[in-house]
């Protein structure tokens, strides 16, 4: 859960900064009321509590990704001719600007698609040495089943030995975004996941006209973790 810093703490920091001397002004400060440290995990009484804590942490990442995605959808510089890696770089840089200083892209992580070499996850977010999110981006103009399936497998199997919260994000340049989302949702619902599905695919409320979100919960070796599917409508020129 993200909460605003209480007023006394804000005032104390403002006094320490001495805005008249330093030129630094505080507009708003937020702290994360989520402890993902090993000590926090040990203190949890059940796997259900651990999953709840992981979902709360993942929802913070989701909120930030949706805010960044809104800017992406409005930016005409990113369109159907923009390379997938370039859009991934934009997401990475914007997340870093939000304080994800340990965001790493193209990290040697897990195993590759051919299972012979180390894999390269698009973006890995960590906090205090603990993985908190795996990000896999893909660019689509239609529901390309084989390509989608490849990215899903990489994100939840090849790169995800620990059962880390996963975000599979599609940059969509389809002329009919709603039709794309409906077909995409059906495809994921019919996808034969190589892991046990604890909670089925669920479409979440639309954040805006150019964004769609859904979630499910998978289990790897009886360890449950959330997976979010996001679609951003980019410009089709």
C-alpha cells in the first residue's frame, strides 16, 4: 500500500533541507508500507499471508506501470513502427524515475527459450536484493498465438525460477483495440499453462480507454504468485 508521508515527517525533512538555502522543495513524498525483507517473510504465519503480501507489493508495481503506460499511450513518438526494445527502454527509464533504482533490463536470468543458455529477461525489478517483479514486453498488431505463447512461457517458466510476480505487457497497434483485447483474453483463457492455475484469468476494471488489465494466480512447485496481463494501445500510423 502506498501512503503519503505524515505531515510532521514532511515538515522535519523540509527543515533539514532548508529550501531557502538549498533550493530543494518538497511537493509530495510517499513511502511503501510493504516490507519484502527476509525477516518479514519469516514473520508471516502462512503461505496465504505471504501471497497476500506479494500481491500487495505487486499492486504497487502495477499502479506505477499503469501511470507510465498512460503517458506511453499519449506519446505519438511511440507507435507501430517503434521497436519493441525501444518501448521497453521507455518503461524501464520511467520506472527508474519513480524510484526503482535497481531496475535491470536484458538481465542474464534463468534460461533461454532454447533452454541451452542463460535467458535475458526484459526488465527485472528488485528491492533489497529480492526480486519483486519480472516484466516481459511484446509488441502486437493482432493476436499472434505462437508469439504470445512464447513470451508467456519465457516470463513464467524460463525466467521465473522463484515464482516472482510477473507482468506481461502488450504494446498494441491494432485498429480495433477492444476487439483485440477480447480475442487476446480468449486466447489466454484457452492457453495451456505449464503451471497449475490457482485463480483463473480475471479481467480487471479498465483504467482508461487505451489500457486493459487482467490477472491470474499460478503455482510453481506449490508456490503461488500473481501474473498480470496488460495491454496498452499505441498509435497506429
